[in-house]
C-alpha cells in the first residue's frame, strides 16, 4: 500500500510552515519566517508570533497544497506540531489542524517538534540504534534513537541552547538577529585562538550536560566597553564559536564512549550513525567538526539535505508523522478533539508516544 499523503503544520516558534509529504518524500515545504519582525526585540515575542501565525496559516497551507500538486481529496491525514514550543503559537497550528481534520474527516497526528528535527537528516541506509543531535535556538539535545519512535535523551543543556548562545554572542557584537549565521560568516575571517575563553565544563564532560551560560558571561565581559575594530570582532566571533563547538563535541564524545548501553549499530560491519538537525546544523564549521568526531569514534554523520530542512519547517513534521501513522498512533473521529498543545513535551515522554488513537 502506498504511504499516506500527509498535510503537516508547524507553528511552534517564529516560522509558520505547512508541507505535504508522503513517507519520507517531501512534496512541498512552505516556510514563512517572522524572524525580521522579532529582530527588533532581539528574541521571539510570543504574542506577536501568535498573531502572525494566525495571519499566515491559511496562506502557507494553501501554498503547500498547490505546490505539491496533490488534489485535496488525496490528503489522507493531518500532522501538527503539538510541542515543545511557545504555547500560544502552538495553539494556532493545532486549532487549524483540528478544524481541517474534522472538515475533511481524516485522522490527526500530534508530532513532537524535536522528533521532526532528528528525523530531518534520516536517509535510507541508517540502521538503529543511532544517535540524534538537535542543535537549535531552543534545544541542545543528544538523543538515543533505539528505533524510529523510541527515544531517550542522553544529554541536554542545563541553561542556554547552542543556537541561543550563538544568537546572544552575535548580539553582543552588534550583529543581526537571529545571529548564528552572521556569527559564522564573521568567524570565517577571524582567528579562533585570538581571545582565550573558558571551555565550559572542562573535565566534567561525563555529566551528560551542555552549558553555555558561563561562556556567554565570559564573552560579555570581554566585549563590554571595548572599542572593537573589524578584525577584533571577527576574532571574537571565531573564538566564541570555537569554544562553543569544542564543548559540544567533547560532551558528545564522552556521552557516546561512556554510555552503559550501545548507542550505535556497529553489528555486521554496519556503520553507526549520528543524525543532526536544528538551525545550527547548517553551520559549516560545526559540520566539519562533527564529521571529524565521527571518523575518530567510527560513525557516519548525517545532516539535513538542505538549509530549509535544518531550521523549523513542516516537512520534517510530515516525515515524522509518516512513521507515526504506520504505528497507528493517530487521533481519529471524535478523538481529534483531544489534540492539545504540550509546550514542554520531551521527546522521550512515552505518555504521548503511543496508543493515542484509542
Ligand atoms: O531550528 P531553528 O530554526 O529554530 C528553533 O527551533 O530554535 O534554529 C534557529 C537557530 C538560531 O539560534 C540561529 O541563530 C541558528 O539556529 N542558526 C545558525 C546558523 N543558521 C541558523 N547557527 C549557526 N550557524 C548557522 N549557519
Ligand atoms: Zn526547531
């Protein structure tokens, strides 16, 4: 039987997105970014995000369907990000998804946004168990993927997310928002050894935690009240990025080496896999370092196929939904009404993982 054609929606943060997918195929993926509207606040304003999602949601859905060239009556299910994310922003997508599922009389799937990010790098040859890494503006998580749909968080940030830290550092250097990509560009022109910054949690990498707040504070002290010329700024950007990534890869290496259970499938000559997703996975320097780590520890690193799939997008939600549908974990009929936002939904929270079609 052919895979179901799914209309997927994501309104978890500051991108309004809709996609049409079939299995792992993304037939259309429309992303309307609000980033420039939030830029003047230096971060996402929830009420503004909600209003803009409401304004744009019908448009992105219509565009996604038209672009996919799938007739409306061939769409077999609706998928929506139910969490984690901003509650009032999630609400917009969920309301619309319920409305359409009821109107079109098709099932509804509640999808975890982080599962979307993890699976956005999935390709056919990956075998499980594998490791997932989400590096975005809101999350920094290392995840054991026992199989698709079964996850366990191995390490997470105890304060700022990596993307958030890069954004804050960029802001201190007077760059635009969100600053990760601007910082990367500037760092390419700089010397990463020019400014000594503290390596977060040095010697304590076995705590299964990432931490960026100390690095951020040290960076702030360094930039504060200094007159910086162009080269200084580039050197600082490179130094910050260098330490932030060094910390990330050290914790990943320690977590994988110290894991009490096998995280990678290395049986029968199989190549272990690290699946990386989230906005920061677009960073070329980070990709290089993760690939190097993979060489050292014996796993292959997979990244999303294109930039759009790194950041927030509904295509990844549709991909995750395709697998979830096969497992029968959808809401149908009257149960569609049970869909609800879960702003702090953890990827390994089994409560929402299975059986909710009953
Ligand atoms: O996944 P995403 O679009 O949204 C969240 O779910 O948070 O991630 C956004 C984050 C921002 O912090 C942004 O600065 C960062 O991803 N980012 C980058 C790059 N492109 C986006 N960070 C470093 N290098 C990049 N090229
Ligand atoms: Zn995201």
